[in-house]
């Protein structure tokens, strides 16, 4: 017995290897037998609990990766949606102004705002159109909603626009439908005042304010804003009207310079 133990100790590794090879060959050649299949199933069931933490970890890693991909895709779609909204807004503005152009038989050139200055009260902006595009001083400038200013300086490829919000800006306007005429000046944000209006004039809140026939640089009937309040001075024969501009000066990015040959 001691001799057998001695042989086993001396050849333990080789005997173990031979045994493993024999078992492996038996498993390979009997892979389709019911006995082997049952043994596989039983062994998997016995040791399945060992794989559960690893399966859970794999699932978490997969879910985290999928969440990252979905978040990235959601961000991309969100950015694309914002770009589409901007393009839609720009298209609407151009269509609105094209309809106005056809109605009034005006010629114009589109422009983008390239600088809004650094002052809290924005009184002028720079656009990317100049003398090469037919722009010259004192031409009216509009947004798709109405008048916002006029050209005050021109280079070959850029121009400066004096906005209605400049305290020195004045505009001759009329209030429809009775075409009562007065002088408009800016007050704050999108609010302006119209002075020199006769008390006997028939003006109501909601009336539309247009450029008048007396304006030197602006053709008549360009939209400007609407009446929001009326104030009568007790010591004067005139009244003051407060109006709201159709154009939001704080958000203007695309403008139109009128090139009407009647404007001098």
C-alpha cells in the first residue's frame, strides 16, 4: 500500500492530467447523452448563484451605457430641434416681410445684425450690409414687424443703424384710421410717446401707428406700433399718446433696409 502511495505522490501531476484527459474525452464523445446533459443542468443550477452578482453588474453596466447613449441622442435631437425652431422663426419673418413688400411695392435688402454694442440701453447696431449692397445714409430699417430705425453711417460692407431707442431719434407718425399726425420719441423698452396731437383728434387705444406723409426719410404707411394709453394735458390744447412698438428691439437679429427710390 505504501508503494502505491509512493507512486501516486511521484506521479501525482501526470496521473491527475491523465484523469482529466479521460474525463474530458468522455464528456466530448458523450456530449449528446442524457446523462451528460442532466449533469450539466444540475451543475449549472448548483453554481448559478455564483454568477448572479456578475450578471447584475453586467446588466448595470449595460444600462448605464445605454442611458449614456440615449442621453447623448436626446441632446443631439434637442439641439437639432432648437436649430429648426430658429430656422422656422427666420422663415416666418422673411415671409411676413415679403408679403408686406409686395403689398407696398418696396425694394429692400436683408441684413444680419453683427454687433449690438455694449450699452444697457441699445441705441445703435451694426449690420452686414454697406454701400456695395446699395445701402446709403438715412435709409429706413425695419424688422419683419415694423420700423426700428435708420442708417446713420455706411462703409463698403457694413452700416450703423440708429435705433428708435436712441434718445435723439424722432419720427413723424400718424395714427390710423383718422391719420392724426404727431412726433414720436422713445421712452423705455418698447414704449414710445407721440406728442403734438390735437385734443379734438379721435384716438382710441389699439389704433395703429404708421409713418406719416411728412416724414423726410421714411415712406408713408410703414407700421410702427399701436396705441396703449392716452394722456390729456389740462394746461395745453395737445394730448400725449403712449404707444408700444411692433418690433422687440432686444431680440432683433435679421433686418431689412428699404431701398425705395422715393426715399432720399
